[in-house]
């Protein structure tokens, strides 16, 4: 359900943006030199979630570099902590991650503008730990509940790999200052989990379950372009 809400919300934003653009005049052929530089920023969705969700804390830095007119080398680096205090399981996940790939701009800018509607691909990698605090022993006879076992076990050095598709909009709101909103669809390639205990959450990927290797997410970032040269 969360995945559907995220995707539907993003699709609505994209459709509204295309509608606004469609009401405007045709773009003028851009004959100006194009800025090339390094764009650095922070994903605002994670510190906001940290403030409102006491079971989560995290941050993510974002960066991209214009390689050709419509191609950008892009990366995200972050750290997350997520706790689960459920009826049958208490777990805390901590770790860092990196996502590296490219964005392709599909939007033709007006003269002098540098906005984009883009599709991107990423390779994601996470290194993390799972701390098993307690769990309830499952029994088939539900007349008497199973005993709760206090485990206090920490599993370090776990890793995960995934592929990610991003669809987003990036808009310049002031000189060299940009906002970016995008949706993410992720496919898990591989993950390392403790013996007899599956991963509950993978930093950078999101929550994990036994029924699917796919996940989803979104981001809302603000970034600043450091111009290096024009051509």
C-alpha cells in the first residue's frame, strides 16, 4: 500500500508539471553556452522524517555532475537507523549506503534555463548491522503464547546490493539553487543476512520482506551548483 501511495503521488506531480509546461510556448533553441559543474545538496525528506518518526533517523547527501548536455553522473550517500518494536520481534538496523549512476534529462529548456525532467539508474550498496533485542518463540498451539527470548545479539558486517530506477523533476528556484523531487523503484540483487534471522530493513533500500525483492521510495532534495566551466 505504501508503494502505491508513493507512486501515485509522484505520478500526479509529474502529470501536473507536464500540464503546466504544455500551456506555455515552444522552447527557444538554446544557443547559449551550457554550464558544467558539480551540484551538491541534501535530501530534506530524511531529516524531516527523523523529526516526526522516533523509530527512524537518517540523512542523505546528493551530488551530480553534467557530463554531456543531457547526461549527468549522479550519486547519493547516506546513513540510516531504523528500529522495529513489534509484538513478536524487536530489532534495530544501523548502516551506511551509496548509490552511483546516471541521470538522463528529457526536458528541452527555454533559453538560459537549466531545469530537467529525468530518468536515472543507480547501483546501490549498503553496509550495515542488525541488532536482535528480543523475539517471541512461535508455537502452533495458540492457547498459551510463546515465550519471549531476550537475545541482545548484534550482527555486524552485513551487506546488500540493488538496482534502482529514478524518475524526477529538478527545478532552479534561484541562481544555481535547485530543488529536486523524485520517486524510486528498487530491485534487490543480493543481501547478506544473519543465520536463522532475515534482514528486516536495509539502509538506502527500505524495508525488506519475504514476498518480494522490490521496494520503493522517494526523495526531496535541495542542492547548489558550483559552476566549473561553460561550453
